């Protein structure tokens, strides 16, 4: 069992226990190991911490050598948001592709295989799935991270994902409560709000969370969004009405409540991370996620001291902090006992590709002749949102190159993207790859220009397929994971 450093009092230990910090590098720094000895119970991993599955296994073993019951968390949704395969693209399609297939057994199988891979690397808490109902197609941060825009579909796939992930002994963290789907602002940058009546929220946003709770999700992540119908004064992460009255009492949830990243500007620019963390714990949160941007010992010290000071001043009840710390330890016990109790399933390495193939939607396939000569792939590339990041490759060029050696590619954006594509492609057949054409007027204009000159262009939509399909062949992949690109490339090359 873990032995805590002498001199670490109960209050300080509890304050450390509720933090989920990140760090830089592919090995654990000395400060992090020291904090684990003092009471820190969780560590968050990001793409910057992962070079390979083997390296990740060594890293998690290093953490457990210091504290055997540590919660090792990761933001591994599959699809567009991947940390395990941040440099190659994911072996699993994301939620929107799974929702397009609408086979709950497949969703469960994909989540189980993803969970198996996480568990094999020593990760036992996944900040996934996204249970957001993407009712606003202009949403800049959810999009294909959602199973879809229909509440009952999102609910049944959320439940299946939770069951599959936890069957591998990895705790699911269903997010972003009470629902981030009907927003037009990214909470990484500002504070979004959802202005709909409570009845709409109950029927739409809350339906997937009810399903996740019924499926036994071990954790729920709060959203940094203002929902006036529920609380006109505080964003959900800091709202007692939302986290305690609604999630705990009305919905009957008794697992761990984790905040979204506290350094996100929706909180950091309005409350500050120290004040925000105190308010979040007081509101009913049990764990403070921080480390996507702020990833150092000073951040841990600042948050620990803010919580301790709030208890000593009477602002934060000591019993509330102790309750939060107990929930963290309870989840750690669950992961340990679940791992011991469950036989590990054998790998199903092709389940992600099978799912990606089934998610394709083709327009024009009946008249399309597969390519035999290497094409020119034009990636019409928007700015990536922070959750997805710009480290992960996407598109079809690499996969087409394997099938049609000699394939060339270029990346284009802005008002001249169409003309630049035509000039770069020359006589080659063009494959134009877009991502959320409906949200980017320059992208739609570029396609207009390309198709006027080259109507035989193949168009691949790797975001939300909201714009009308066009091109000699239109392929909607419902996501930009590597396997989605491979499945599309197989169609183009007739493989």
C-alpha cells in the first residue's frame, strides 16, 4: 500500500487528492512523484506525454511504483480526439461515425477494445464518452465528438460506450454535463450559454446522462457553460444547483464528478483557477482537472493552498472536501478490484476499421469508377479546435498513397484555396477533403471553384455532413480518424 510522506496533514492530503494535474514529458518529473507521496491521487495524461504504447506502460508503472492506487486519466475519445495515437490518427472512429451506424453492439465492442488498450498501458480512467447532443450544427467544439443530434440515439450509444469501456476495467467519465451540444462558443476560449427552457434541457441534454448513470458510469465531467434555466448566475462547473441539486439529488448520481479543465478560459478568465477550484468543490465537484495547459508543480501548489485556505477560512466546509477526496479514493478502489476481477478479453484489432467502413455514406457511387492512377489530394483545412489539437494527422492522402503509390497532396485554406488547388493538381484527378464545409464559407467557395473546372472531383467530408453532397463521388466519413481515411481510400481505389 502507499505510504504517505510524514508531516502531510489530513486537510492538505485531501486537497491534493482532489486534483488531477498534468505534466510535461514522457517520464514522470520528480515533483509529481513527490506529490504522489504527499497525497496526490490522480494524474492526467495528454498527447505530449505519449510516444508509444510501450513508453506509456513504463510511465504508468513509474507512477504506480510511487502510489499503487493512482488514477491515471486520459482524454481518449477515439476518432478526432486521440492521445494514444496522437501522431498517427486513431484506430477507432469517433462517436459520430458510431452514431451513423447506429449499432449499439458495435459501439460497445469499439469502446471495449479501446478500454482494453488503455488498460494494457496502465490507464484506468478515460475522460470519455461525450454524451453531448449536437443539436447545433454550428457547434465549434463538439461536432463529430457527439453521437448525433437525436437525444435517444445519443442516449443508447452513450450507455453502450460506458458499458464497453468499463468492461475492460477502465472507468468512463461521461461528459460534458449538463450538455455542451447546443453551443456556438468553444468553452476553451469563452463562456458559452444555452438559452432554452428547463423542459427542453430535460428531454434533450439530460437524456444521455440519465442513460449513462443507469449504465453505471463511474465518473461525470462538468461543462463550463452557463445554463440560465438551471442557474442564471454560475456556470455548471461552479453551480451547486446543477452539480448537487440536479445531478446528485434529482438524477440520483453518486459517482465521481470531475471538472473540465480549469485553465480553460471560460473559468480562468472569469473566476481564476484558484477561486474556480474552490467554488467547484463547494458546488459538488470531487476532482479538479487541470494540466492541459498549466502543467507544473506551481499549479498544484496554488490549487492545494487555495483549497486549504478556503477550508481554514470557513468558505469551504471541511466535510465537503473530505467527501470529495473519499470519492476519488473510492474510484481508485473500483479500478483496482475491477482489474483483478475481470479476465482481460483478447484483442479485436479490426473492430475500428470495420466500424469506419460501416459509417461511410456514399453519393454517386453507382456511376463512379475507382481510380487506377494516383490522384492529387487537396486537404481544405480549417483551424483545429483545442480539444482535437493540430498534432494529429487527418485526411486520406497517406492511406491513398498506400493503395495508389505516387499520390500527391497539399493543404489549402482561405479565399484562394480553390484556385491554388487547381494549380497544384495539374492534370491529376482531384480528391478534395473537407471538414465541416457548412461552417466555413471559404471552404464551400473553394469547392465551388474546383468543381466548376473539374466536375470529376471526388469530395470527402470528414466532419459533420451538413452541406449538400456534391462531386463525382461524395463520401461522408462522419469523422477524421485514421481508419475513416482508410475506409474512404478503399472506396476511391476500389480496394
